[in-house]
C-alpha cells in the first residue's frame, strides 16, 4: 500500500500548510463552450490546498502550463467536501486565470476514501482485513454512499460552471494482491457480506470471507460482485453528471500495472475496465499508473507500452471512448530526496510518447511538488 502511505503523508502536509443518463453532447464535441478549448493533449494534476501554501503565484502557474503545452488542469481534493461553492477550496482568481487562458478544468475527488473523517453512518464504511489508520474508506456496495457521491457531483456542477469535467480517481477496492501480503483488502464488512449472500447469491446463509476466499465457486462470484459494484458506481456518477449538465465531461478511472493482466486487476481492484468502457461509456477513461510502477525510481518514460494490454482491450471494447493515462512525476522523489528525479526531459518524453502511441490525453501528479523540486519542462 505504498500509494496510500504516500497519500497519507501528503494529507498531513496539507494539514500543516493550511493551520467523488442522458448522454447529450459532451464538451469534447462542443468547440463553442466558453470554458473548454481542448481537453486532449497534456494536462497536470493540482492539489489547490498545497498550491496555495507554496508561495508560487497564479501567474507563474499559468506560465508553466503554457511552457509545457498543457491544456487542462485536474483539481484534486482528498478531503470531505459536499460540492458547495467554497472560495477557500477553489479561489476565484485561480479559476479566472485558467479560464481566461483557455485552460479547461476538471474536478477530481477520490471514489473510495477521504483523508478527513466524514460524519457518515458506520454501515457505509468499507471493512478492511487490516485497518489502515488515518484514511477513511467507504463502500461502493452501499447505495446511500453512492447516492451521497452522486449528489456531491451535482453540487460541483451547479456551483462551479467553470468546470469542464468530473472524475473520481481510485474508484476501486483496496488493492493489488494485498491478500498475499499486508492484508489491506476490502470490502469485507458485514454489510458487504450480507449483500453478497442475500442479494447477489439469493441465499439465506451469510458466508464469512474465509469461506468465500477458500471456496473457488464462491470466490469467482465474489470477484464479479465487487466488479459490478464499481461499474455501477461509475454508472451512477455519469448519470448524475449528464442529468445535471450533459455538456460536462465524465471520466472513469482504471489501473495499469506492468506484468499484470486484466483478470488480475479485476480480482484485486474490483475493476472490470472492459465492462466500464463498454457499458458506462465515459467520455474519457484514464489508466492510472499503479504504485508498484510509479514508486520504481528506475521507471523508463516509455513504460506505458507495458500497459498495451489495457489500452488495446479498452479500444476493442469501445473505440469511441477516449483513453488517457496518468503518471507520477513528483511524489516519489519529493518524499525520497536521494532518489532519481523525473526531470522535465523524462516528463516530456512521456507526454510526447503517449500522444504518439494513441492516447488522447495524459496527466501527471503533481504540479506543486514538482515545481518545489526545481523541476519543469525546459
């Protein structure tokens, strides 16, 4: 769970620094939109709360975006926020500067967790085999949690007309092969187990997770049960987006991992990415780089070629869905100063490479951490 550990460290830094239908016509097709010039090509992730405390000016930020030929910014928030207009979260001057310079904006939140404790019913919580302190996980199996996330999306769109798209990163269950190592695996809550047995299997007996895990026929159904919950979450979020404003984009997020397979990703993350692009039909589907890959300091900028098994399967399932890819350019070296940095040359090679490879867009984590290390594209 290196990714969650780094995320938790990031959240502690945030606390110190500031003491998650009708298809309609999407903005990908609407060149007359006042808020969108182009959502393809290069983009960058920005944690606004980190940025505000960095001392970097908005003017410098815009200049850097233009220098790297960046067309869109993904605002990332990891805390509980119901989507009400809040100028401490997204400052009007930041929104105006990006809009005035033709840079489109995405609202990105997390699908499976928060870094501040929500006031939610305990029945919504995602049970993990080994609890992870400081991060609060909630379950895609619970319809009320999904409904809360959908309402949040409607609020974002109504309160932020500047926003071109909405996305939920990390809309999956924890996590890659954790059954075989540290045990950060979910959802094994009583709610999930009851729902699996009584609603999914239509049986009166409620199976324990040990019974499910050790019975191949049950475990295979459990894999499908988890994947269906994540697919349904994407359907509900897209519905909320398009019913609120059909022109706002919706992006689903999946996962790439070197030497992995679609079946393994479905088993461990609950991600049936082929089904999501085929049935949900998001405007964009982002392949997130796994922590196992981005934390490899020797990672070559052409590593995206090892994700072809995902890219090709998604294109085959739905050729209309535009495919994006996410990478890390800053977090690993920010927390490990002695490690090899992903220079502007590395990042440019990645951006140029994925574009030539057929990706619609790429995005990278994260502007402020990268800039504070003295890194950018020359």
